[in-house]
């Protein structure tokens, strides 16, 4: 099977005139194809996910495996959710390389609404000891949170201010959501804990202020366009709706479609998140740097190949090799990365494997990646020079599916 370019509406064709083809794939060995095809079918037939696509690709474009089940195909579009975060993080680092942003800049230098941040305390709050920095935000050490993480005091504060997690609120602007977030307390002093959060949405707002362009326009100009990621978008054209995979959630009766406004359970924290699958088609939804993008499997594979090649793909350089190396090594000082569990650190937009045994994975040390709440996951293995991308649209179950498919692939390498 071939990774195919997505066919967009005629109105967009002038933007795609320079698009090219990836290297033709090498067929997977019969045993690998059978094992991984079986793994994908098992996810669907077992009722874990409704549809799933996966690819394993080398840095040079050689496709080691590609498969689809449950009606997904190479042109299927997926809501990336938090797989948007690495792309936004790369956008931030382009501004750092350009000298327009510094990693140790205090947040309020670029977003003045965040002056006067306070930290959640039983007595009503303490003044933050210092401003979160751009570096803090990239490594999720700025003190922010997410509503679905269900932290006492934080979930109530975010509800009171009406903070959006980047997954709903299709009529809201970036500036409005930043004002709401700035009024809420931090969960901890900046730089003291690793805490997954809206930090990458804040970084998206920083990119907008520093560049003077909407985040989606800046990413198109500096990343998606040069990499010929023709399907990558924050606002999906209505004409391609048939290619969007339906968002699903598990219920006691089985999988069912997620409806706009549904509160979807997040079992890890016993919290919930407000979902609006229609947000992807909204022309007014703010471009959430942490959760708002959409793409097909092949285009995200191009993004991972750029990372594997040290910031360059097909003669186009996005970042310096040393910048990619800095982004993809542990940056927390050994703090617990609690959403991943033991054996992981976190860099600038990616979790990083530090102890495969502790992480219960066959991935080597230095493998990095992340996933999304709609059921997407990717893993870049610089030792073996390959990337694995798994896409579903089944909330909460999808992350486990991505991990299982990944481990099945590594099992075929050991044969």
C-alpha cells in the first residue's frame, strides 16, 4: 500500500503546486505485514477502536509497514489533538533560531496579560515567585493545567473562568482564552514540577504575538508548506468532510459517536473533557497550539522524517540539527512525567524514553514522541532511524492501541 497525497478542493490547488511524492515504499515482509495487519484488525474487532491506520517509516522515506482497518485508508483525516503540540513546539524553536524569541524570556514579555500570576494555595493563593519562561512552557513546567486532569482547586478555577482545553469553544479567539487562563491560578510555582497543561496553547499565542501572524498561517509558512504537508490544517474545508474519521468514545454498550458538547470521561484522572468534533470544520475556532490541528497519516510521517533527519527533509531545512537534538532530550532534570509513567523524561514538546525496562517498551533509549486524546500516537526512534505513527479517533482507547501496535512492530524486528 502506498502513502498517497491528500486530494484537496480545487480552490486550494494553487497552494499545492509544488507538492511532491515520497519515496516509493518497500513492501513489508510477509510475516511483518501479517502480524501488524492482525494487530490492527484486533483493535477493531475487539471493539477497542472504530477505525485505525498505522505506518512505520524510515528517515529516507522507505515504508516498512502501512496498514488500515475499520474503514480508514491513506487519505483519511484525523484530529491530531495533542499531536499538534510537537508542531507548535517546532514553530516556537524557529523563532528562537531567528533571534526573535529566547528560551528564558518571561511569558509576560510577550503576553502581558499573564503579569501578576498567582499560585493555588489553601489560603487563596500566593504570588508566583517568578514568571514562567518559554523554556518552562515547552517542557510543561509552567504551572498551568488542563480541566480534564481533574486537580482539586484547578478544575474549579478553570470552570469558573470558562477556560477551554483547545478541544471545543469553536467561536472563541486565542486572546479571549488567554485572558481567561491568566485569571486562573497556577497549580505550582513555575519550574518546580512537571505538569501536563495548556502550556502549548500559550506558546501558540506567543508565536502569534511575536510573528504578527495567526498560528495556523505561521505554521503553514514555516513548517507545513515547506514540508509539503498538504492535509495539515487547523480549519478543515467542508468539501473534505467525507474523509474525516468519525470521533468515537467507549460506553458500556460499545463504541458510539462523540457529539458536540459531550463530556467524555478521562479515566486516568476520573475527570472529563468537553469535546466538539465539529470544531475542526469551524472557520472561527482559534488555532489551538496544543490540540487543534488535523492531518492524514502520510503528512505526519513527513513531519517525523524531518525530525529524524535533524530538521531537514528533501533539501528543505526547518530547524538546525542541534536544535532538534535539544528538543528531543530530557529537559526536566529527572522530574516524574506522570502521564507517561516510569522510564520517561520530557523535552521541548516530546516525551523521551530514558529507561526502556521501566517504561515497559522495546523502544531504545532516546525514542521520543507523544499522543492525542482522540487516539493518536507517534514514536520517533533515532537509534533505528524510523518512526511509527498510529491514528485512531477513539477517545481514551486510542493511546493504548498506538502502544500495542508499536510494540507489535518491535516484536517483528526481533524475529
